[in-house]
C-alpha cells in the first residue's frame, strides 16, 4: 500500500490508493490530450485547478451516485472514490496506461510492441486511430480499482458492429497489458441510454454478427478471455429529450435529386 504524497493529499480529498491505482491514474492523466474533455470539465464542473494535481470533482454528484447505486453489489460501495474520469478517452491511451501501471512505470518516451498476434491490425491494442470510449471512469478504494468503460446512446440504438469492435479491443487491451492478471482490478463495460437495450448480453448480441466479412470478428468474440461485456450493465440516461427533431436537405420537386434546394425539419 502507498499513500499519495504532498501536494496531492493537501486537500484531504484523495482516497488512499494502492500503488497500481496511483500509477494508473497518473498515466491516464499524462496521456489525456483530449481537448474536449478538458473543455467539458471546465464548462460543467468548473474545474480550474491544475489537472495533474486534481483531487476531486471528476463527476457530478448525480452521476457518481447513479454508478455507485448500479454497482453497489459488485463492490463499488460508499467508500469508493472517483479518482479519474474522461470523456472520449482513446483506447490506445487506455492500453498504454494499463500496461505501464502493470509494469510499475510512468509514461515517458519509449516504444511498445504493437503486434499481439491478431491478423487484423485494426483490432489490436494500439492502432493509431482515434477509437475511444464515450466515458472512462476509475473508482478506487484502499485496495481495489474499478475501471468503468462507458458507451452511451441517445436516439440511436447500440450498433452491433461498433459494439463488437469495442469488446474485441477492450479484451485485447486487458489481456495484452497484463491487467487480466490483477486481482485488485475490475474492468466493466457499461451501457448508458434513455431506454434499456433490447438484448440481455453484450457478448451474445455481438456474436450473432453475420458471416462473411465479420467471420473473424465472430471468432475473436468466441475467444474472449477477459469476459468484458458479459451480460448488460446498464444505467439510464436520465433527462434525455423524449422527442427530437432532425434537419434534412431535400428537393421538393425531385426526391431523387442530389441538388438540394430546401431543408426540412421532421421528427426522428
């Protein structure tokens, strides 16, 4: 067990974290170059302190309560504190942060192995493409770490191919980083939407992809040692509008025309 040294503990707000949690949070912060996340923290949380030293205010009270209520039976009790949260967090960054923390290292100039044996380059732990999680949240207690990988939908439904890609990459990241071997780490996929998804198991839902070009993805999902995505961990997106409008371009004189002359507002 380690304790966060001064000046990080001056506010008294940070919980005691084990060394893995501390390293993971430091690496997640150092890799987070997503300007939208920093903008939203400023706009919605009023966060103006130094990002590296942030001790609190990662989530709203309501969001933190919703997650704790949903995962109380999984060990995320009142003693757990949110120690990191970021929107649109790149999966590449998540892999590197986990890998370094598992190896007791802090992010610095270095090279890592990109090839973990998958023939499909686009599904490996690091691919150099901005594929991300809608929200990444880390809770910690004195001894345990809870990594919540959150995917959100509003008006649209959860796309099977998109969800399959996320599950495969998250599985590869958890395995290749060494995180799968940590008894103190719990990685969970969380779906957030206004309505409960129609399916009851994310893995079963994505394993029903059609054959052909998706055959490899189906094979990867069958060999899924981390198990992330099993079942459905769902949190309601409260307050989402019940009715939404959509703006479309059109040519009222010729519906098949590509030369749009008008626009129309209609219900989604």
